[in-house]
């Protein structure tokens, strides 16, 4: 009987600290989320001003044909917008490789005609069939058909002056790469490769 009581006490001595430890993890998570919320409230106004200035700088680089500068600043804008999204959900922001993006930013190809970002960023372009491509400032966008969003995409400006679209119809679906070439603020051409831009788009 004494042995049984001893074993019961020993079991409690082992199980109770484990339970307490589990509770400690939950408390830590709660404290961390609370901290992230407080940081978000304090830094949001400063961050919003930073984003405005980043967008101005990106547009300045675009007008000057500075592709490296455009890609570098766009990478930072994307990072900031991801931080905003994760702050709102109480999750940690994944590490962003802005330096890698800058290193991979190609130089403008000789003779390439670079589009001005104001031609399409924050705007919608349509095909003859009225399929819409909506370009967001953070390097993402929506593909809309018949009023329904059928895919999402990310975009980036290439050294050739074309815009590469990485299109995904669903999170578990593979990415399809498409290309756009903007002739001016009213005309663009679309296709599966830079050498095959056969579908005309116009500004909405």
C-alpha cells in the first residue's frame, strides 16, 4: 500500500510540472502576441509614412529607368506590406531577403523601353474579352473574369522592360508564368513568353 501511494505521488510529481510547462508556453504565446500588438499600434503611423515615401522613390526610379532601384524599393515595399499582414493576424513575420532581391535585380537591357509604374501600378487592365488584371502597389494582383477573382499573381519588372506575372489559381495549384509589355499608358500586349505577346490589353 505504501509503495502504491509512493508511486502515485511520484506520478503526480512528474505530471504536474509538465502540465505547468504547457501552460507556460501558452502564456508566453499570449504575452508575445500582446507585445506584437503594442508594437504595431506604436509603429503603424511611422510605417505608413515610410511606405508613402518608398512609393514616391520607386516611381522616381521608374521614370529615370533605374531598374535596380525599382526592384530594390519594390522588395522593401513588399516586405513592409507582409509585416502589416502578419501583425494583423498576430503571427511572426517571415525573414525577408531584401538584400538578395537587390543583388538579383538585373540591369536594364540595352535599348529596352521601360514602362512607367504609374501606367499600371494601382490600376486595372483589360483584355478584349473583358478579363481584368488588377495590379497592386505591393507587387501582387488579382485576375478577374466575369466579376469573379479566378487567380492571384505577383509581378516584377524585368531588365527587358517586360512585366513578369507569376499566376496561381489556388494555393495548392502550380504557378503559371505570363508576360506583359506596356507600350504606353493606354496599350499593352500579353502572352506566355516575351517572344509571343499576341493578346492586346487596354487600360480600364
